């Protein structure tokens, strides 16, 4: 399954998207320090484009791969992981 991540971060091939960032406004789970517990991805390119477009300023869509176990998230297309996602390539800029 191909996975995508929409973000405001400008990343390169091989970069890791890690948990522990500022939580997103879409119902992120966070720790006692207010940092995200999970990294999120989706099998839907359209959903990733929507997430990227919703961030302030320019957003980016990346094809990613998990580095550990993934769990289902809100919809059948979305997943989350306690482990980083590795950037394979940039797909789009919004």
C-alpha cells in the first residue's frame, strides 16, 4: 500500500517524520508536554493534499514508508504510528 503525508515541513528523500511535534488541529493524541504521540499518513493522495493545503502557508505532500508498526486511524485510508515515516519522494506542493 502506498502511503502519503501532507505537511508544512519541507523534507527530502530519506528524511524521517517523527512523533513529538506540535499536535495538529485534527484530533491528534499528545503527551503531558503537549507533543504528538503519533505520526500520521494516508493511503489517499486526495486526503494528503487536503491536509497539506490546510496548513498555514505552503504545504507539501510526500510518499512515505513506515519504519515500524502502523495502526488504523480515523478512516479506512488513514494510519498512525509511534515510529517515524521515511520520506520516499515529494509528490506535490499546495
